[in-house]
C-alpha cells in the first residue's frame, strides 16, 4: 500500500506524498481509486497540468521555430505559467546553454531545461543543486563561453536580501547591472539572453525589486544589450494576458494575487550597430507584426537616425 501511495503521488503531482495519506488508506477512510480521484481533481494537479501544457507548447514551438506571443493562463496561476513556455520556446538548438538561478526553481522549469537536450547545459546559482556554485556578478567562465543563457525570475533578486532563500549577502545597489554585464561577457557575440522580471510601479521589497518596464529596458541597454524582442503580460481578473505599456506601468506587485501583477519577458542580444539598424528597418517594414511591447512602432525617423549614426561611425573609422 505504501508503494501505491508513493507511485500515485509521484505520477500525478510529481512530489512526495503527504504523510497523512498512507494512514487514511490503512484505516479504510480512503480507497485507492478515491485517492487517485482526489489527486487528479486537486488544484495542485491543475497547476501541474497547466505547466505541462506550457512545456508541450514550448517543445512544439522549438520544432517549428516559432515565437509564441499573446499566451494566456488562468487567474489563479502565477507568472510561471507564462514565463516558462515563453522563454523555453525560444531555444533554437544552441549547444552551450547557461541557466542562472534555478536552484529554487519549480520542477516543471527544471524538466523543461532537461528537455532542451542541450549538449552542454550548465546551471549556476548561489546554492545547491546547481552544477556550479557561483555569483552571477562574478562567473567563473571565460569570455564567450555560452551561446544562450536563461535568467528566469532571478535578476530582480540579485544584490538584495536573499535570506528568504537561505543565503546571506550584503546589499549591492549595482548588483543587477553587474549581473547583466557579466552575462554579456560570457555570451558569444551572436549569443542570446532570455530574461523575465516582475514589472509595474517601482517597488523595492528588500528581497526583490520591481521596476517599471522602461527602467528595466534602460538597465538591459546600459549593460550592452539590444532588446531583440519583448512582451508584457498582465495578471487581470480574467487571467494572464498580453498587456499594453500603460497597463504594465500601473501594475502593483501582489495586488491581484500572491505574485507579480505584471511581467516583462525579453530576448536580449549583445548590441551591435548593424543589429540596431536592421531591427529598425524590420519594424518599419512589418508594423503589423509586433516585436516589442515596450516600444512604439518604428518610424521612418527611427530608421533615418540609425542610418545616420552608422554612417557617422564609419566616417570616424
């Protein structure tokens, strides 16, 4: 009977059983069939199913080279239901993969990382069970070591009070900028960084900080990245949905649930002038195919400005 309980919980909820479950079965208070029904009909299983569906969507998009936008998730779920499929779907077969901050990640995200089947996957965190125990502000890797990095729901904690995670470190106001610069260093020139952060009305909670969308964008760009793609999501009464810049700017952490009221998801690339010009031209030509939630549609003036900058740079060299 103990083996049945263990298998049922592992299969349905992916975790160890509650201690009281075996006793209920042994006392005849619960049949095996009723136990399975309780597990499958629980809200916890709804979350497992939701995250599993997200991983399946990520695998589908990886195979067809898709970039899913306008994802949806129910109001009772937190931002992980959006962040995980959005970020993992953008993996395109890179060999050398870095993940930062997954030591305390939920099992679904860790499963998604393993499912990438990357030849060289390295996880880094300040705590076990990361492959490498290190601070993201001072990574023990050579320049250009990785092709892609995932930084999911972690940047907002860097340099802040991490005792809630069992870690002890001094507050570092410049820590998040330092982390982004270090990730820029260990990525190849063609590398990519997938990042997710809570966003909305600025809120320093001591253990994490929420910044306004454009403040985050400024931080990314000051570290040497160009925002190749981004999308804002809002936790509304009818669930998680894509958001306008104005909606995200007004979101407050915890106002509509225990987690973020809005999130910013972004794909960053090391900034090169040719990339900026190419993206400006692309946005002007395809105004009905959005790439950015935090920026207005590209205009002819934007393209002209980028071209002038490029020409000026060439004339100086």
